[in-house]
């Protein structure tokens, strides 16, 4: 998701409201994707780079994360009914303690659901993920679990946070951007990029089904 700040500026609403509307639109899009029988969706919600933003804006974003967690817990029965699994990918140690504990609780309660899968990237960049995968492989070599001459790309991939996520078939990049340098560039072939000129909270089901 991208463009919430620009959307707020364009329509003349407070920044916080722009993020709130972006979150609400994300919820609607996930419901649409479920109805379209898309088996798995990954929402890029919060980049590690976002920690460079003003503390006041970070507080707003964390508040939205808490609201999302509260929403999931409040509808826990529905997640069971619709066989939905929630997985958060990212550096959880960078998040406030209460958010981290709630994420672990949600993942534990939905881990046995094997239907619709929702992955939420929080405190994540692919660069950081690749670096973490490499560090883990180096540790395996040091502990004689893997020979250095046998290291392959698959060894790095299985040690990445996205290891249990399906290989994406399409990426919808909002706000007219095509840059993927800090996001999911490691797993997305260029030809599956679908660019949308709409901002993060200014999407609808028609825009989801057409390339712009």
C-alpha cells in the first residue's frame, strides 16, 4: 500500500485520516479477493524504512496496526469459519511489545487454518530479509550443517521470512510507482508488475482487475 499521505493532501484531510481510510480500503480489498477466490494475498503495510518518518506519524501507523489486530481478534470466529490463516512477516523485534505479543497470538490461533491466506508485511524490506537469509546460511556453515561449496539460492530462500509464502503471481503497485528497491524485488519478476495510478486508499474492485 502506498499513497495514503498524498491522498490525504489531495483531498484536504488530516494525515491520520488518510492512513485510516487506507486501512479501511485494505480491508475491503481483502474481502474482494476472498470472494474472487484468490488463495493468498500479501499486504505490504509497514516498511523498515518507515521508521525514518516523524515519530508522530509512526505512532499513527502503530495505532492502525493495533486496530487491525483488534479487528482480527474481534472476528476470530469468522477467521475460523472461513478457514483463514494470518501470517505476519517482518522483524517483530522492532515492534512495540504489545503488538508483537498480539501478532504471535493471532498467528497461533489461525495457524491450522488452511484456506485463504493473508500475509502482512510489517517492519519488512526484502534487502533486510535477504541479509537475514545470508546470515542464517553462514551460521549453518559455521556449525557444519552446510558446506560452503554447496550453498545455493534455495538455501538462502528457505532462511528468509517469506519462505512459507507462495511465489506471487502479480503485484499491484499503487500511486503510479514502479520502484521495488526496498520492497519485494527479490521475488517479483518484472513482467508481473501491475502499476496503478490510484493512491493506496483510492482503489476499487475495477482497478484491481485492470492494469493501468
